């Protein structure tokens, strides 16, 4: 599995660093090419010489090491990695990574990589379960970083609870899952829409909807990881976008329509995960409308999905159908009406499947019926299921 793979292993200053020796040894036995990056505190637990012996390569600690003066080392390591693993990951490292702080060799390198990143926490139970650490871990997960759950047991401090670093074989299994991501979208151009649009009533008020953009951004991120060249037309949203993805920011439904018409020309796949407003106020008032005078009439916006379906030619179109009743029937009707190739249907009244959540539960239909169904799972996992279905028709 790891033969010839370039793995960067980050080691931070925790007692569990001794376990990482076993991880590096196991990777070396599988003929992986391993570069170890240690924080200064990590060297207090395990000497760099140990990892140099196990990996047969020099260990990097100092940001200003001039071992290879013709290259910027943290960028070179970031670019070469097929997979980046931080084990153990202390609360300090997790906080820095979540906040974008790059003040040593490890944080600068992981911040620059485009490879999949696996963070393996290890710390005292109180720290692991603190609001700060759980919040930082949630932030990393929303950005597409994989974070293993800490194991339970007796800790080095004498406490018993959650916070142990998983065993090397468990970490290897998760690494195998990440590195085996198919590159089935290499050479494909994918256009994704995400988020909500905004229609202004006056300088103070506007109408929009509950879409957070999380599902669309997850699809864009997973398509990028699977090798696609991705363009994301992004409306109002509440989630960060990973690097490497072209982002076209829009506000109104008209903005989104124009952006989609422009960007879809060279695309192989269009995924309409956004929630554009179907209607807009017929008249925009340049002054704030007094509450006593507030009467609003609406005009229908352009139907972006229907227009894409009309002109798409050989391109493939995936649309979303967020429903509150008659889920499959309404979704199938939308598939036919928009001339789409697939429709992703979800009942937004179900727990874990509505707007603003980090999870979803969907049915995926083509013209013959349901082709896939997911349980409640993370939106990144749902995104992969959607892309699996799309890959079969490309």
C-alpha cells in the first residue's frame, strides 16, 4: 500500500512520541519514503537520531536549517507529500493549526501542503475534552482535515480516560484509507455551486435562506482531492474553502446565473448544490422602507439548473432536492424538469440532514430510480458517495 509513497510524519512534544517510532518503522518496512519533522519540544521525548535511524533520512527540526540552501525546505516537503500525518498532535499544535499560526517548521510545512492531512491527538483527558480543543478539532474537520479519535485507557499522567494516541496499526489503517482515495477525476473539470444567494429589499433588509454552503464546499474539496480541476461558484456561506480550488464569489441569483453560464463552458460535470433564491423583490428601494409602509411584491429569478439542463449537451448535471415531504417523488420530478442526470434528495426535517449541520442523509436518483442511499454521515463522506455516482456516468 505505501510502497514508493512519500509520507511526511510530524511529531509534537508529547509522551506518545515514542509510539511514533513504531509507526515510522512500520512504514519503512512497506518501502515508504518518510520525512520526519519534529517540533523542538518533541526532541525532549525522542531524539532525532532515533527517527533518522528508523527512516534512513535526516530529520527536520529547525526552520532555518540550511541543509539544502537551494530550496525552501518547508515548501519542498509540503509539495512532495502524498500524505501528511501528525502523531502525536498536542493541544498546542491543534490550536495553532486551527488558527493558521505557522511559527515553526512543522506548522509552516503542514500549512503549505495540499496533501491529505491526518491529525492524531494525544493529551490528558481534561485537555482533550475541553471546549478549546474540541472546537479546534471541529474547525479542522470542517476544512477537510482528518482527525482520529483519541483512545481511552490509562494515561501517562496517571488518569484514566480518553486522550491516548491510537496504536500504530490503527493509525496505519486510517492512513491506508486516506492514501487510497481514487484519482478518478484526473483530467476532469468540475463546476460546483454552493451557499445561498441574497436578494436585497432595501439598504437594510434582504431575503435569503438557511444554506451554509457546507455540502457544496465538501463536494468541491473531495472532487479536488480526487484529481479534478474545480471551480466553486460560492454565495453566502459559513465554511472555509480549502486551497487549490478556484472560487467565484457571488451575491444574487443573477450573479450566480451569470457565473455559472460563464464557467460551465469547459466543464465535464456541474453539481448544483447551492440554494439560490427563487424570487427577488420586484423593486429595490434606495432608502430604508418604514415598517408601516412595508409591502413587498416579488419577481421570479432565472432558473439556473433548468437553463444548465437545457444547454448542457454532453456535460453531466447533478442537482439537489431539499424537501419536507414526498421526498423521492418530488426529487424525481425535479430530475426530469431540470433535465439532470442525477438528483441528490434529502429531507431537511430529519435530524442530521438539514441546513447548517455537518452531516447529511441523502438518496441519489437517476432516471431509473434510486442508485444510492446513505445513512447520516459527514458531508465529506456524502460528497464522496455523490462523486462515486457521478464518476460512473462521466
